[in-house]
């Protein structure tokens, strides 16, 4: 599924399903822009992600074939239904303010809807002010919940 947008420039959003060195290196460049990264993404792990049935890595490319942003949609089936979870939404600092984040989020919503989803979920740190505003403006509702993590 690809989406073409005409904001400042023509942009295409496409799923990565085959290894590509340029994409791999760009993802490693984008990840630290989300916040502290524990360790660099290895080529082996990157290959596992793009081949996984439950992980869908999308990149936003400019008309010059520059990767301007990315997001991942995780999907999984549980007894209460199919779940869609958006992760690692990031627009490269050099491309912010051009509507790319909005297009990525709208793409995630449409992708999830077309795949049978009834809702899409995501989390975002409160310090990511612009990202949180984007999610609210796109129609996401802040849920009152507790998120727990057990470090292994």
C-alpha cells in the first residue's frame, strides 16, 4: 500500500519488506531522534523485523528518494480481536514542519482500518509535545491507563 501526498513536495509512504542498506542506515539514524536508544539496530535484527508477519515498517520518502520519516505498525491477534499498535513514529529533524508526521499517522489509521482494525493504539512520552499534539489533532484520545514494564 502506498500513499502519495502533495504537501511541500511529493511524498510516498511504502512498506519495507526487503533488506536495503540505505533504509537500514537511515532507520539507525532516525531512532536516536525518538530519544535515548539502548543499542544500535543490527542488520540481523532489522532483517527479522522486516520479515516478521506482525511488524510493518513504513518509510516516508520524498520525491528525491530521501527517507524523511518512518513508523512501525505492530499487529497481533488475541481473543478480544486484532490489535494494531503504532510504534517508533519519527520524522527526521531536517524534514519536520512539512506535514510528514501527519501523513504517516493518517496512513497508519487507514492501513489499520483496511486490515480490519477497530482501533489503533500508541504511546508517547509527555515530553514529545509536538508528537502528542499531532496525535490529538488526528483524533487519538488520551486514555487513562497504567503502562507497566518489566525490565529483563
